[in-house]
C-alpha cells in the first residue's frame, strides 16, 4: 500500500508567483486506497505533478514522500522496482511504441497482475470496442484507440497506485464510462489508490476527493 505526502511542493516555473492552489505550496497527504481527482485548467501543472510523482522530472521545490521516504533519495534501481509492481501510469503522451503491435506493446510489461495474462488484455480491448486491433501497429490507430490500449496496458500490471493523466480526452461518453468501470474494478482488486486528472468527468468518480490546482 502506498502513502503519499507532499510538503510545500511547487514547480520551479511557479516559484515566484502567488498561487491559489490546494496542492502547490501546501502540505497534502494522500492515504493508501484513496481516490484523488486533480482538477485545474490547462497550464496549472497537472501533468508536471504526475511527472514529479513518478520520478521523470525533478524541476520543483519542496518534497514528495512515498511511504515516508523522499523520492529524491531513490536510486534508479529503486525507481525500477517501484514502477514494476507498485506504480502504474497512463501518461498524457501514452508512451506507446508506434512501430509495434497492440499485442506487443502490452506483452512488454515486466509483470502481469495476479490472475491476469496477455489474453485478458485482449478481452478488455474487445469490451472497449477495439479487439480487432490486437495485431495492428500502434502507429495506425487513432488517438482515442491508443488511449484505450494505454489504459488496458496499465491495468494489466500489479499496482498500489494507479495514476492517469487525462486518459479519456479523445473518447466518447460510452467508452469513457466503460473505461471508468474497468479502472474501478482493477483498483478494487488491487486494493489500490487512484490519482486521475480528467477534463469533465469528475461526476463519474463518486468516491474521489477533488484537489484543485
């Protein structure tokens, strides 16, 4: 299980600005299994926060603690271990390999969650309406189709915290609802937390606490 603590966190680009935010320049705790909705207009730092939390950027002041340890002290091997079984992330740019097939992108996961195999990913993609794309290269898919692939890939691995950055931005209401159902099911199965930023779907996450940036 994962406990997060943020102490006076602020992107370097905002450090000389006066901010009205529930996240930046504040003391925030996110408890294990808690569901958090990040809400803010574009340009307020949602994506930056997700990169900070997952160790891909460090251009910030203040501190982020995972289970009482400052993430700036993590070694590369410790980050690798954390990302392998504790963190699962859908980045806004999706981080898929265009030259590989949908199947190959998902099969590259270092570890599948207990009770899940590669074929289960195909079943979820069928549920999301793109099962026929299984052997297609990512590069020929629409962005909305790629979003569904990236989400299914994230749900196939074990995690204590699922982090999603605007994963439904190119999906219609029906597919968004199906994706939310899958997210909630997997979060419950893993007894995990959730941090998600969405454009207009906050009402669909009844259990989520909203943090305004």
